[in-house]
C-alpha cells in the first residue's frame, strides 16, 4: 500500500488541562488534521500537553527541531490557567509585550457584546515581542505567529468555532503555497452491513500495491467507512486511479453503500425525498426524537418533513397516531402490529407520502424473555402499503437507540431507492 | 495555582490514519486520560501518529525513554493497515509470533457471532514474542503488554467500546498500585450565563495559591465548566479544602449553576420531575426533536415523560397541538403567542403537569428583518399559567438549535426549582 509522502512537516499541539484530564474531547485536532490533509499538507505528528508553561515550551522546542510548521491551539484565554503565550515567549526567547493592536481588537469585540472589557481580557493582548497577529473575528483572543528557529509556530485559541474560522481564513492561505502542488485525493464510502473483516475479504482485489490506491477501514458506528486514498504529482492520473477503484467498490458493495464522500445517510434520504417531491412523517417510541432530530438537522427540511410524534405513553400512541387500545393490549406496545399501526396512523393523519415508525425496548429495564432489551420493530409505510421488521440490537441504551435510528433511516433509504428503480427501470 | 504532581509518568499514544487525516475524533484518549486521572495517574503527554510501522515504532522508543508506562490504542484490527503489533515488535526487538491463546480467543469470539473466522482475523493472533495478553471480551483483538526497557507498553484496540472495557477491567487494576496512595479530587460545576472572563472575576477570591485548590474554566458550549481541583497526601484535608471552595462557588453563582459533578441539565430536570411526581410533555418546532431526544436519553424517563410533538408544518401545530389557524396567520408561527398556544395545547391534550414549547428560525433561510435567523420563542406551561420569552441566538443552524435546546431546558429547570422553593420555603 503506498504511503502518502509529507511535502512539509507539520506538527500540531493541543494545549489544555481539560484534554489531559479527559474532560474534553479534542475536536480541534480533528478539524486541523482534516483541513490540512485536504490542502495537501498532512499532519506528521500530534502532541497533547496540559496548561503548564514549561511543558508547553518544551513541546514547542522539541517539535520545532524537526518540523517546518507547528500549529498550536488552546491556552490563549483570559484566565490565569491560560499560559500558552507565556510558553511561546519562553520557547522563542521573545518576551511578552502588550500589543496595541490586540488590545484594540479586544475592545472592539467586547464592545460588540455591549460590555466593558473585563481586566482579565486585557491579558489576551500580551503576545511575544515581534509576533505577527492573526485576526479572530469571533472572539477576544487574537492568534499569533512566532518563529522558532526555522519553524513557524502558529498559535490559535482553543474555542472550536473561533479556531476553525481562523484556520480557514488566515492559516491555510498562508500555508497553501508550501503544499508543492501535489495532489491528495480521498474517496469515502459509508457502508452498513458487513463487518470490517468481511469488507477486507470482499474488497481484497482492490488492495494491491500496483493499484496506486490505498484502502482503509474505519468503524463509524454503526457503519464502517471504506476510504480510498490516492496521491501523486499530477492530478489527472490520481483522479483516474481513484475513479476506477471507486467503480469497483460500487460494483462489489451495491446498496450496502449508504452514502459517498460529503453525503450521509441523512442527506441521501433528503435528496431522494426532494427529487421525488414527496413528504415524510415520523412516529417514534424508543428513539424518542432521534429520528426527527436527524431529519430536521438539515437546512431546508421543511420542504419534505411534515411532523414527528414521540409517543412514549400508550395514550399518546392512541390519541396522536390512532393506534387502537385493543391492539396495544393484545400485542403490546413493542410489536410488529403496533409499529405498522403507528406508521399508518402517522401517514394517514399527517397526509405524508412516507411514514417511518419505531417501537422497541432501549433498556436497561423493560425487557422480557420474549422481548429482551434491544427488541425493536421498525415499520415503513407508503402508498403501496406498510412493512414491519423485527430487530434484536445489543449494547447499552445509547447504542440501541443509535442502532435503531440508523437502521430505521437505512430501511427508509432502501424503500425510497426501490421506488425510484421501479419507476425508472 | 498549585500544579498537580505526577507520581508515575504515563504517556498515551493514539494510532490511526483516520485520526491524522481528521476523519475521526479521538475519544479514546479522552476516556483513557479521564480514568487515569481519577485513578491518581494523570497522563503526562499524549502523541498521535498514523498507521505507519516506522513512525509508531519511533514514537514508542522515544516515549519509553522518559515514561514508566505507555498506553497505546489503535491499529490492532484485522486489516492490512493495522500495523501496531508489527511496530511493537520492532520497537521491543521481540519478533511477531502466532499466539495460540490469541487464536483460540479469536475463534471463540467469532464463533459467538455464528461465523467462521475470516483469514484476515487470524492476523490478530500475531503478537510480539513474550508479550502478556489482555483479554478483550467484546472483540477479536486481544490487547498485550510488551516491555520496552524499563517502560511497560500496553497495547489496546481502537474500537472505543472494547478499549474502554479492557482499560477498566485489566489495565487500571494493573496500574493502580503505582499511584502511590495520593488523593486527586475534582469538583465540576456546569454554569450557564456568565462568560469565562466574568466567571474569573466573580470567582477571583477563590483562585489564590494558599487555598490549595486550583480553578479551571472550560467552555462546554453553551455553558462553561468551572473545575475545582485539589491534590494531597491524605484524603481528609483534600476533601475539606474542596468542600469549602465548593460552598463559596455555590454562594457566588447561585442558580447560574446548572448541575454539579456527574449531574447534567438533563438529569437535574429528571430528578426534579421525579421528586415532585410530575409529568412533562414537549412541543417542538425549530429544535426538531432535540428536546425529546435529550429527555428520553435517560433510562426510566417514561416515569415522567409522556409525549413530544415535532410540529414542523403549520398543519401539525393545528392538528396535534390545537393552535388556532387564525393565530398562526396573524402572529406567524414564530411568535410568543404561538409558543404559548403550543405549550398550553401540549399540556391540555397530553394531560401533563409541565409543557415546554419552542418555535423559532434555525436558519440559514427563513429570517426576516423583524425576526432574523436565530429568533426563538420558548414557552413553559404549568398549572399556574404559561410564560413565553423571546431569544436572539447567533451562529449556524447547529449552534442555534443547540442553544435553543439548552436554554429551553434551563428555563424548565428554573421553573421547576422555583416551584420547589415556593412549596418548601
């Protein structure tokens, strides 16, 4: 499998006690790594350190020796545990100085909030002497660039929104010329059904050294991402290698591919509903709003989403969805018949073209020998009728709810795709 | 501010191209760091590297020099891009050998899934010669321990569920005796309202070196976590220092404290509803199921949660919540009057004690000069009446929906607490 070369050695440092104490997930590194990779500047190494001036300075000095660029995030806030600027000063030998421009920036941002500048924020105007400032349109902490020998070290705040905007607006344009015109391309398939080992067996023909395309698998619960990566000096052959590998994957995996690249299960469903000009309604029990939340997460969903009902109590299933009390008593709320009655009730009362309904036992309580925790019934209704399927999921409440949501949306996707094929054979 | 000492130097390595390419957030490090910290073994440094045998080996050799323990996760899977065992062999000088016990484990786990062992999985039985195996009850990849000079390096799979269970069951008991009996305690407050700088000013009296308690602030959008940390040789004085600092924080911040320690806004609301024996119903527009999802995320919520309606279309607001078409036409769906009608309609039809309703414009489209994107009305209804508040949130669709959800649940919390105080003065 070809390894991707490193045209410029970029190191990333994440700074914060909240990271070292396991209190916050480091989403900043993920954002930085992804955007740099897309820009042809993959990260060589990543280091996490706490809010300790000496440790930060030591990490900077160590990484500056072997890398051309360091991007550091975190520890630029107004509070006393924010020590990154002081560490940058120590590592670079440039003492902290009050920057008039940074102070003016702080006053402007604080003024926008209609507030006086708290004394604590003025500390954010102290940067190593000679540093170049990086604008932060969304917050008081300016970023800055300090040379560490031949390495440029770039400091950004740790607030994810601020960091991400500064990275795109200021840092990537600065680094782009250093990518050396190489082409890095990735093609991602989200797959649902086969295990990682089964996928490797299915796609074995793809993973040969001479294809010039590497294949990687990444569990993205409850699916698996299959990633094809190609790299080269000039763009056309890289594109063509990647495209023929992608065609092979599509032939082998068929509709087990849920989505490709920027798409997700949710956006694929949205696209199918939009292209058909059809509407959707939802009836949820154990997923408790997760289905509706996923559908409404996309802007413009009001074009196809009418309504959802979270019918936790049986009374809600009766009143809001017209499920018969007799059916609930005879079959139980967790049954194929009730799932069908929920989907048909939702479709009938909302006037939607498609209805998706879910009823099950997410646990940890409520299981019986016949219907243990993880038993879920999913029903999909459209003008051609309604079908329900029984599923047995494992794991904790969170896993069962996630699996149910993904499986239900995938069943809706398959139904929408089937309709599509039938009408345009 | 006192720094917390390091009784044993622990380094963590996260391994995976998906991390270096920004495709996956490294939640494993967060879990490892948190559990080690709680065990009195804070992580000294964390390194992330890609699926590259040489790079992994180099990182192991480098960290083994200065640390007593290395915990590495990732790259133990069955596929060809999983190279961690080979790197461990290289770094330790112990060649890979087929472990009979690991192979037997793989056969047992695969047999549980009712499957033949795919040839790819047998690769997972290759571990460095002399390695100690760590049981993985949930997957085919055993973990293992290899000595690197005086450093013990511990290898765990990257699948989060498997890693977390092995860490608790096997790794922490192994390392616990090395913590040296020191006491590390943390007290966390989730605060909503004041900015980070305002909090630092409000709590300035707390952050003095002689209190023996350090204060840290961590943005946990849309709230801020205030963390008190204390450390010492014997437990009673550490507990007492932390408790008096916590009392001071409670006095200063009052009901701006949303939750403490293991609690969250959601569990606090659940506790208030449970203790009052009262029920809740929801009516959502722009949050599209997020409120219901948060409420139903907690096991046992059926004791107090009756139903939720995601009334996206106006027809749904009319039919499911009894909002008058005239009101919708005159005031618009995004208005205080409609929010109140939604809450009262939800309470009336479900028979709940409390109803929470939300209507707003999450964007990016749908804004007007009078009601720009981010305009949200939140109504809380109970037997004493219904009040609606207008809010103007900023940011993208995701941020507006999150802010709305948090603010609405917080208004419910304050209403429930007020009722509590009034009844038990």
